[in-house]
C-alpha cells in the first residue's frame, strides 16, 4: 500500500521592493531620530525650490543629507563644500532610489561660530561683487545743510550725535528716522528708512548710528538686504556702528566708516570746518596773487616809460598814420584788380552760355534714345523667340521620353503594396496585393499564380 506525503510547511510570500523599502523606512524612522552627526560637507547644491542637498562625510564613510527650505529659518550662514559641521535630524529612506539619508532640522559649524561664519561668507560674496570697492563710494558733501540720522530714538547714539551737531554746526537741519537697531525685523526697518530718504530727497548725507554690543546685538547691520540698500543709496551714507573695534558689513559697504556714532557726527562737521579753512586759504592765496600782479605790472610800466617811443610819441603816431595810408591805397588797388578780373570771367562765361543751344542738344539726345529703344526691342524679341523655340523642342523631347507614352502602347507598371516597382515575379508571393498603373486608370489585383519566364 503506497504512502501519501503531505507538505504541511506554509509557503512564504515574497515582498515587493516598495514593501521592503517601506519597512526599512519605518524601522530607521523609529530608531534613528533626533541624531547629532558630525562631518564635512561635500557636493552641496541648492535646488530651485530652495531645498539644499549635500553629502556629509568623514575619512571612511559618507551619508546623503537633505535640508528642506522650511527648516532653514533662523540659519544665518549658508552650507557650502568643505565646512565641518554638526547636523541634527532624523534618518529615513528616499523610496524612489532606496537610499537612506538624513533629514536635517538644524546645522551648526564646528569650531567657528555660526554668526562669525555667516559674517565671513557674506563679506566674501559682497566683496567679490565689488560692493566694497573704493571707486563706487560717494564723497561726502562739502556743505551739508540737511543731515538724516537713522538710529534708535532711545539709545545713547542719538544723544551724542545731536549734542555734537548742535555745538559745532548749530544751523544744520537734522531729520531723525526712528528704527530698531537690534532684534528680529531691525534690518528691515533700517532698509525702509534708507528708501524713504532716497525717495524724498530730504537730506544731503545720512548717518547710520548705533552703540556698541555683541555680534548678536549688531547682527542687524550684517544682513544682506541692508548691505545692498546702502550700496544702492544715492545719498552718501556714514556708518557709525558700535565701538572702534567693532566691524559690520554695513561699515564695509558704506561710503565712509566712522568708529563710533560721535565720530560720524564729527565727520559731517569736519567737512564744514574744512570748507571754512579752504575759503580762508583761497582768500590768502588770492591776496598774494594780486600783490604779485600789481608789482609785476608796476615794473613793466616803468620799463615801457623808458623806451624811445614814449619819449617821442608824436613821431611814432605820424609814422603809424602814414603806414595806414599806404596800406589803404594798396588794398584799394588790389580790390579794383580783383573786380576787373571777375568781370572778364563773367563776360566770357556769359558768351559761352549764349552760344550753347539746349534745344539742339535735347533733340540729339531724343533721337539717340529712340534708336536705342528700337534696337533693344528687336534684340529682346529675337531672344524671346529663340527661348520659345528651345522650350518647344525640350517639351516635345520630354513627352516622347515620358513613361506615359509607353503606357499608351498597352504596357502597364506594376507595384507591390509598399509602392515598390515590380521587375521580377520573385518580389511578390501568391495572395499579395499588386497595383497596376495603366495609361488611363489604376487597378488593384491579387496574385493568384506565379510563373517564371
């Protein structure tokens, strides 16, 4: 009696690639979240959407990273190749390629602070664009009667600037535009103030002032929109931000950099003081030149008075009168001779014109034109007749050599279904469709039999 064998082991279902990738994604997302990973950035690129893709590597391994645009808020510096950074984020799988990658939520440079790095990056980029070049900076006005001050109304900077201007330049017209000089949105307010003054043309020079502070406190003056607003300002801008050791991007872009707000006010007053000194120097120079000129003219008068002409002025005057009479006589003779010569030339030309008969010339030209027209007509007609005869000969030859003439004698042209000319029965098979072109009309038939000649 035969034995029956049963396989009781259940069959295993194979996973699809998508299911496997989804399980790996869930596993990584569950066990690898809120990670801190340190490495060097390479292959960094920014997509049109604003998302940043880069590779984080060390000396032995690398991992792909994605820094979405929504997560970039509050990041002062820009990721770039070669930066040593620490990223915080979670690991997941990009299912389209089956690659695991870090979704970055925050990024910090290793060693150099984030603000200092952002400062160096922006400074390098703007300097490469030429915003720090000396040839694009505008000179301060010599006599600024209207000064604009952009600063906080509650800071010490505004009091220092007002005190110095009132003491040294009491008749100046000062316009203060109150702004925040620290915190979120401060740079936007300063940009708005710069645009206001440039649109209204209310002042001759602008002072951008703020007291000292840390890099975080002064960061509003390191933002790119403010730097570009200063660069495009048509009014000269003096930057008086922080203490003497503090440097901001606004200092490099401004037309003049002052170490402090007080120094910025003194620079404006200094232009007036220099102008007054320049006027005094010009006055002294002009007086010296006048004195020298008077002495030189006095010496020349004494030299002229010693000459013979001044001792005998009446004889000199008589000689000049006689010389004038001689020149007048010579001029009159020359004019008469020139007039006589012109009269003779006019008479000769008049005679030539009188003897010249335009009607005879016109008749001769008309006869020549008629003869030329007749000759041209004959030549054109002869050439046209020759061309017409040649056309008729060629037309006759073409008609005689046309395949249609052959068809008139009872011949036909056979082609297969693709339109290929049939010269051999081997080109078609029994049952194939064949088109036959007759002298008049066209037939479509089917091959029922093949014979070899």
